[in-house]
């Protein structure tokens, strides 16, 4: 039985890693051991699982079918381990989580603080930063990221939800400078831009269903989204903001959404953790809490502000 399960684990690792060599690195065994494990599995099953060339390998039809069964089997095993672990162990130890500053304060921290209240043996350390921290090197158990994720075989990502953006300005500014009727008209307006690592972030807009990267010719550049919001509240121009940040100001009439049809790009929200053979209970509980409660928080902060659109 142990050999059978070992072969299944190796098969799944090869498929996920994309090669025998990378699977060997992930499993901390030699490439030869990976090849022998797959060969023994093929001999036991009486089918060829991979089509091999000198440069690559791909699953056969039989291999693809067996791989799907292996995935379901491993999920059942992990679910059983999780049930046993949760029944016999308290959530304890230190959990270090990094998250974007404003989104973390608004949506992530309240969920994790409530989770910590339910587990008094847990020490929760929340770190608020808009930089892309090095998860493993800096000793984080969990990192919340917004937007595109860089490919890394050392990390596991879990999709938590998504948020949209909005072009906003104050009613006083729009009364003074006019309402832009299309994206090209934005070139004639004052804009306030968000800067990361010294680079202006382009506005990822949509025009007639096509993606467009609009580079604002901004006179005010800021590396803090709260400061960007404060600037347009002070009638300094148009900015491209996360809807969850602008919504309360839209509801109060302090800001007005413009070109709503052009700013419908959404960004994924993900939880990243280190790739480990066994997921620690403290991390699993945190991810489960976010999966359960973040959608309802996003539903509130992403709900359309009635009457806010221009």
C-alpha cells in the first residue's frame, strides 16, 4: 500500500511540476527515483502513463484519466487528515500574515481578528504593507495579494475573490473642468496617479470591450492610495481608485464616478502560502475563515453606490 501511494504522489508531482526533474526537486528525491516510481506504477497498472521524449513528457489518455482519480484520492486523504487534526489539536502558535495596507484594514484584518478571538492559543501577527514581501524569506505563513501573481513553484495560491476599479473625481472639479465623455478626453484633465517603486501605475481601462493601458499625465504622484483619494476630494482632478476605497465617498456625494463603462477591469484577490507537505492547522483555519467571510465583505464594499455614476 505504501508503494502504491508513493507512486500516486510522484505522478501528481510530475504533472504539477511539468517535468521529472522539477518533480524530483519538489519531492527531494533524485530524477532517477522519480522515473523508477513512474515505471513501477505503469508496470502495476499495465498502461503507459506518459509519452516521453528527450525534451519533455506529457500524459497519455490513460494517464490523464488515472491522474484525475489520483487527485480525488489525495483530496480525500487530506480531508481525512484535516478532520483528525482539527479534532485532536488546538489552533496555536504564531501566525504571521502580510496584507495590503488599506484593503487589509478594511476587509482582511476584521476577519482574522475574529478568527483569533475564537482560538485563544493563537498568536496573530498582522503586517500591513503595499510592497510585495518575500513570503518564505521573511517568515510569513500567509500573504494576501491583489492582482497578477508571479509564477512560483514554492508557493500555493488560493483565490479569495476580486474587486473592481473606478474613475472618480469630486463634483466641484467636474463642474469646473467638465465631464469627460471618452477616454481620450482624459488627456485634457488633471489627474492624480498612484506610484509604486517609483513607477506610475497605468490605468487599465476597457474601451468597446478591449483592454487599454492609459498612462495618466499626472501632476500629482503619490505612493499611497489614501493620499490619492484625499487629493481628488480636494478637487485636484481624476483618479483611478479601487471601488471599495471610493464607495463611501460616492455614497456621500463627495466623489462622482466618471466613464463607468471604461473602468470595469477587475483584480483577483489571493492568499499565498508556502508549499509544504502538510498544511499547518493555523494556516488552514485562517484560509477557511477568509474563504467563508471575505465574499460577504466584498459584496458590501463592491455594491454599487446608487446615484453615484455620472
